[in-house]
C-alpha cells in the first residue's frame, strides 16, 4: 500500500501553499513523478516472477474531485493503478472553506485492506514529510508479521522528524520487519529485490529511469542498522543516537537508512 503525495508524485506537502497550488491548479501533464518510481511500482506489481499481478493499493488525503487527474497521471507515467485508489471527501463549502478533519484516515483504510487481504503480506510505502512514519509505526505494531517492509521516501531534512523515524524503526525491528528510509527509488528497489519482492533484474530498470532524470542529484552511502533482538535494549532496540548519526550530513542530499533484523523476512522464490 502506497501514499501518493510526495511518495509517488511531488506535491510539497510540507509547504501548504505549494501543495494547494499543485492540488487544485496543476493538471496531470504538469505533475512530476519521482525518478524511478514508475519502474519500481511496475516491478512490485509484477513481483519476483514477473507476472504475479500483486494488488497495488493507494491512499491519499486529497479530495475525490482529483481522481480523474490522478488516474491520468498514473496512465501517463505507466504506474500500475491497481484495483483501489482511496481518497477522501473534503466537504468544502462556502460556510466550511477548509477541509474537514480526516481522523485516522490512513489508519482506518490500511486496517481495512489488511483485513480484506488477510492472506497476503504487505509493504507500506510513504514519505517522511508529514505523518506516514507515525501511521505506519502504529500499523506495524498492531500487525506483527504482516508487514514485510516499510519504505519511506526521505523528503524531509527537518531534525524534528528523527523522533518519528526512531519510533517507526523500533516498531519494525520488534516485528522482525525492515525499514528503508530512502533518498531515492533505487534504494527501495535494491532492498525489495534482496527480500524477493521484485525480480533482481528489475533494479536496473529503476536505476535507468532514475538516472534519466535531469534533476537527480548524487546518492549518499546507505547507512545500515541491525538491531540485536537478544541485546539488553531488546524492548527499545534502536538508540535515537544511531538514527541521528545515520541521518546527519550536510543536508544537501537526503540520507538513505536501512534498518533490518539479522534474518529479514523473505518471500519464497517461484523457481525454488
């Protein structure tokens, strides 16, 4: 299950004015997908065998009025839309010009999908700009063993987000899952291939699409943390300092951080 805003396409959710302009003024042709995201999502949809047709589920806080624009955006970029695209009713009116609060919007939808697809493992994809780390931490804690990996696009250089990233890292570590805080789609693809979510050769396609983007910057070296579940801090397996050190830098290029257990869960290969 994937978020859309600042996960699949650039919307600048941290900047409210920019976000509103992009939401209500820009058309599908003007929207920009993150480099490599289309190839990555096609690979996830195809699965390790290439023909699996995995369900692709999306959740967004954008209003339903943007559904047609988003549908066209997905088609233009070759992103598999899948059977479900969730948005919400903002309920705008002259007397209520601001959107109604969507209490636990994402949590409720993800819980519903976990119940609907109760026989399937899940991958959660979001971004660090707003509330995805907090939402996903709660979901992982509630459903140990169901979430194979959490991929968070690192779009924020705000140090205050470290606390939420630490909580998410702790949650996935206790559940035996993996967290990838990724500066780009290639890091997600590399991890997805390593645990059997996508075909290994699909990583090259993501890398090629990423490299073709003129605005793509340099990649930082990936920082890796492997918590010791039997260690003295098993109840709180990751020290905040470890996350802070991994995310430190000059701030010009977002960090890539991988947190995974000693033996990360993998999907069985179809040719095994």
